[in-house]
C-alpha cells in the first residue's frame, strides 16, 4: 500500500519485514528500561525548540517543532547518541520521511497499475536520493557496531556494553539467525530509514492535531490545567522520576491524545487489505470481490458514529477517562474490570481503529503512546500556552488529512516547572 516495491531502498526490506517483529518484541519489552532516555531526549529537544525564556511569549510553529522533537526522540531509540542530535542527519532523515510519504501516495493513487513499472521508479528518485544521504550517516555507525561485535567475539573479556537501540537489535537478530546479508550495513541502513518514516510521520501528525484540538477547547473547561495537575501529582507520587508505571497513570493525557485520534484522525479510510485468493472472496452481504481488489473500513465515519460515541462531532479530551471510570465503577467481575481498560490509547477495537486492529495493528503504538504522553506532560509542566479562538483548519487531499504545516501557537516557559 505504500508502494514499497518502488520506494524501498533495497528489495530485502520489501521481501522480509522482520524489523516489525523487532519493534513488536524488543522495543515494546524495553520501554521500561528506555523511559529515562526517552524523557531526556524529549525535554532536551523541547527546550531547544520552544526555548527557556520565562519572561516573553514566543510564537512557535507546531508542526515543525513537533517534527523535530519526535525525530530526535525516535532516533534516540533507533540509532542512539550522538547521531540522534546530529543536525545534518536529522535534516536528511526528515527529508526522507517527507519524500517517502508524498511520492508513495503519488505512485499509489495517481499512477495507473499498468504504468507503474515505467513511471513509479522515476517518481521514487527523490526518495532514493534522500535515502543515500541518510546512508552516509547510518552505514558508518553500523560498520562501527559490527567491528565492536567482532572484537568482543574474539575477546570475551573485552569490556563492551552493547547499545540498547534498534540498530543493535537488528544486528543481533541477523546474527542469531545466521542471516549475514541482513547485517550488511546497506541493508541495515535501509531498514533504519523505513523505521524512521513510520516513527516520524504519524506521531508528528497525531501530536500536532492533539495540541490544536486541545488549545481550541473552551478555556473555561481548564483542560490544560487538569492535565498539568495530573502530571504534577503523578510525578510527585513517582518520586520525581518518570517511569513506565508512572506514565500508565497519566489517564487524562492518554484520553486527550486518543480523543484527538478519534475526532481528527489521519484519514477517512483504514484497515486496507488486498484480496489475495485467485477465486476472490464473497462478503457476508453476498457481494463477490475479485482478486487484487483493495478493501478497507470507513474509519472517520466509525469514529464519528453516535451509536459508539456520544457527541461524536465534538472533541472532548476526557471522554475516555469518564467512560473508563464508569465501566470500572460498574464492574462486578474481573472480566468486566479488564474490559474497562479498553479505553486506553494503545487499545484497538472495532470502534477505535486509529492504529488498525487485530494481528496487523501498529506494532509501534506502545512506544508512540509513551512518547506522546510524556511529551504532553513535559509541555504542560514546563510551558504556558495561549488558547486558540479558532482551530487552524487541517488540509484534505482525497480522504487523507494532515495538520496545518505553518500554523503557530504562543508559548512561554514557566518560571516554576518540574
């Protein structure tokens, strides 16, 4: 669906998506150990982008600054320090992600299937060039890691602590399975740029939408104050140190982000699948669908259906807090209590499909949720933000929606912050 056949830097990424298993297994398991790193990079990047001036208000472009923060934080876990703070690398990887998003859409939507073999490689040229720029940074890093691993293998007494990041997990995965080709620097670099697209694009869009949705609510409701109070209490109870367990208690922040994904979202359709059986399939309605047809679900209409959500056409930041509390209060059995947990940001269902649903749900959603919740907590703890009288409109192309790329908000560093 993303035209990977033409956009992927190497065919190996298209043929073997084992990096998804690494994200689903290693990244999710390591989130607790990596919380401190995530928090360090988020706060450092946020301070760099929004400033530390406690006297004067500052206009900041939400999309551009959030993209920088998300890119740096994601790469803290993907390639580690110091590369995640290298300005030239960050420019290259952001250019790749943007180019990949635009040109894969052009190939997928505008070029007829018959002409794709001829025209798609031409459209993909800018993305391939950006990938090569990224390789200049990633390939030497991989070569350095392989050399260190070789030295350690030759001398078990050598003091060498493996970095805890995705580059290392990919190398370990390939080594454990004796897949030498997959540990080739160029192949590892190809997976790194694809993972960056997945990490940067949707998280930047989602958090930009969340801020605009949140700041456009009625100031009298004091939602930002409620989020700040929750963050202060949670951090205090955690002894002043953010942890995975502490983040799990940010239920209002969790709800505000989930509600933005429901209310604004990223597009009208989702859960796209291609019919694979040669004989096609027959839907429950009796309609026959031939092989090669792409089918999906109307995500926007599901998320705005009054049967599932009261006041579905309104952004209510605490919607899922209140809904979860009601279900927990009414729970009489363990099964009913566990069902009440389905209001969490990372939980998918047939009525909340922002991350997909079922076995193909987004494997990186647990990291994304932790990253965005902690970023929201840092923002309300460290900054004041002026409310918006009118929400800047999103951009719509076909059934795809994107946040306004140049819209700004006014912020000021808080004199007293945690």
